[in-house]
C-alpha cells in the first residue's frame, strides 16, 4: 500500500475552494482511494477570505474520511462517521476530477447525494444547483450531464450499491486501523 500524500482541491464557482491533504491508500477498478485521518486540516477560501478548519467536520479534531476519485466520472465520493456516530457516504456531482502532479482537483456542480446510517438517503442541494445554473456558473451541457449523473447515482445509492454500502466502508475501516498521522500542511 502506498501512503504518498496528495492534495485535494474542491473548487466552488465562482470564487471558492477548499484544500486538504490525503494519503493515497489504494487504486482499483473504481479509481483512486485517498484517506484523510482525523485531526487533519482543511483550508477554505471564498471571495478572497481564507479560513482553516478540520477535515470532515467543522470542529476540531474533525473526523477520518476516505475518498474515492473515480476514473473519468462526474462525481467524487467520501465516507465518514460523525462525532455522534452517524456513518454516511456523500457524493459530490462534479466535473471529472483532474490529477496534476500531486493534486486532485474537481469543480463542484452543487448536486449532492447522501446516505446515512440514520436512514437519510437521496439527492440534496437542488436549489443550490438551480441558482448556480441561473447565475451562469454551470453551462447548459454541464447541467444536462450533472442531472443525468445525479439520477443514476441516486438510484444506486438509494437501492443499495455494494460500492457505496460495503466496499467504501471496508476501505474506511482498514484506513482508520492504520493510525496514520493527521495531515496539517495546508
């Protein structure tokens, strides 16, 4: 298993982004698996103002997060357990993530899918997506593709897909057991 460190940059149009680091822990037919241990930091920038927070949750020490960057797909997934013990998988519909040197980046298209151990599942943030389309931050082609991807992912997440319901959690549990140090160089 490789534990090379990669940056992950989530870009929010028109003027925001988040940056954090992750260990590359595996590559398989689904894509690249990246792990951010509890205690890691995230730097966010919006409208020229920066803020540093904790990975996975806004309050320190945050939570451990496993990410999947699927090859050539219009989404980016993460699995985490909240401080209250709620396990959740969340998926950002986005432009296909790009790897340049040691940084994965993706443009968030505002549609989010979510499934938690407390029974919440489905598509969220449709209003944010609609506002971004109306403001011209998402092109008509991106809009059509994002809606098709969201529809497919919602069906998979709600109906029980082994990738989201099993494999991601196996990877998560394995990574947590490694006790890798937090990543704080943001």
